[in-house]
């Protein structure tokens, strides 16, 4: 009787996972987590007796996808606002918003020869960018009051983009330094393009702890795996470390040191 109940739970959990995989768009962040979970399952030999953990993990891709789209929206808003402040027309604002939101991932896909780009497979990203651009233009006068919320969402987006980019490079068996570079590129390249189009010093070249937060989180992700931590937990911990470091840096005004040359 007990064995029959366990078998029924396993069937229900498999159905839940299959339905989730079937209906969730194949975004990079979902693919990344699913690949990590599959690798962990192979390494664990699909050990039985953990129905609750399996069910909870099945829900994680949906949450990651929502957070991924939230990060895209925030990056698009930041790009749109930069365009507004520089006096661009509507088309120019939309272009800056789009390259800010998906520029990093697109550049990564080009470098790794991944075709088509991720937003071609899932046009939801483009709809989110359009909606965020309209929201930024219409509500430009009210957005400063949402600065703290946008900062948190931006940090979450940075963590998600950086780790998903790192996992994609890792899945292609690249060296560790390429993994770090691809993850960092995914997280920050869009902001660099935005700043260049807006005529300001790119965020990558400022003293802010931004790209360095992404690098630290990706390195931690790789180190945790080397220490024997399961990849799915290393993935989640890596994201949380980037978000935490970025928010602490802003709250405590942490900055990287500057090397100055003094001339007598």
C-alpha cells in the first residue's frame, strides 16, 4: 500500500514537471536551470524518496522566468530613460531600451555562435521591452519615486543574466575564464552599449561595483561546484551573491579603488 502511494506521488510529480517544461517558454534562464537540474539528477542517480524536494524544484524555473522578464523590463526602462534624458526621438528611445535589455545576451550568443538569438525563440522579451519603453516614456516624471524598487530589480536582473550566461558557456565546455567572461558580458554589455549611445562613461569603466559583482558571483558559482556543492544550489547561491553584493555596494557606497598618478 505504501509503495503504491509513493509511486502515485512520483507520477504526480513527473506530470507537474512535464507540464511546467511544456508550457514555460524556452528562455535562457529556464534552460540554464533545467540543464543544471538534469545534470544533478544524473550525478545523484535519480535517488528516490525525495518527492517534496522534486516538486518544489519543479516550480523554480517559473519563478526564474518571471524574474528574468522583470530584469529585462528594468534594463529596458533604464535604457528608455537614458534616451529620454538625451533628447532622442521615439525610435531612438526604443532602440536604446532594446539594446540595454537584450544587448548582452545577443552579443554572447553571437560570440558563442548560438543561432538564432534567444529573443528570436521567445519574442516575449520583445513585448516586455515595448511595454517597458512605453511605461518609461509615459511615467518618466513619476519613476524617480520608484528608484529603490528599480535598483533591487536591476540587481536581480544582473544576477540572473550573469549566471544564465555563465551556465550557457559552461554547457558548451568552455574554460573557466571564458565562462566568467560570457556571464559578465551577458549581465553588463547592454548597459555599456546604452551608455555609449547616450554619450556617457560606460558603467563598466566607473568605480561602481557592478561588473565586479557579476564576476564575483560567477567565480563563487564555479568554486562551489569544485567544492562539491550541487550545481543547482551553486547556481542559486551565485545569483543571490551578486544581488546582495550589488545592493550592499549601493547602500554602503562601496567603490573600487582608483589608481592615481601624482606629478610634481
